[in-house]
C-alpha cells in the first residue's frame, strides 16, 4: 500500500546546499520510495541554539510503501551516511531529515511523532511545504497556510536556484 509522506530536510555544515540536494536525490533511492516533489531551497536562521551557521532547508513529498517507523529508520540511516552527529539539542548538523506528515496519521511514541510536533511553528518547514502542497492540512492543527500566518515574524530567504 502506498503512503504519502512529507520530509523536512535541513543542513548547516559541510556545504549545506549540496547536502540537501544530495539528500533529495537519495530519497528517491530508499526502498519502496519514490520522490514526487521537492521545494526550492531556503536559508533560515538557527532555532534554539543560535551560535551556529544559518540552515538550508527544503521539503520533499514522497510516495512510500514503508511504514512510518521504517521510513524514519531509513531517514536516520541516511543522516548517518552523511556524517550526522548528535552532540547536543539543536546542534549544528550535516543533515537533518524529519518525517513531517505521513498520510493523515496522528501518532506519538518514543522516537516518532507525526505530524512533526514543531512543524506548524516553523516558517522554514511551512513555506517550502506550501510551495509543493498549497492546500496541505496538518492533522490536529489545520491548514498549513493558516499556520504560516503565525510565523510571519520569522526570516526566511528563498535561494535563487531550486533544489534540483
């Protein structure tokens, strides 16, 4: 059975734009998974721990036969292949991949919460998401476009070239 998932991508180390572009290509190689759409790249200021470089972010839409946990495991493995370390909360990273949405699933257990619990508060997630899914609904929250209105104070810069 095919599922639709949205993946958040981010990087702020080791040529972040190249990291995100490479990860977008890699999503299409995951088992039972096909990349359907990808947003432009966006530059955003760090959140939480501020003493680090800006991030490059994007959002991808995939069709997958993987369950939500299996998809997350595949994303975590991809992070590791790309040198991701977790030194402390919100630390700089070569690659960060998050399951934002998985069908209309609302799920919470250790290690996986869908929809992603902070996505509706983050312009760097919502704006790229809206670029590829303008009518997107966040289960339990509402329309992504309405959530984006609450993030108007967050600075975000669309980069000149697209993610592809």
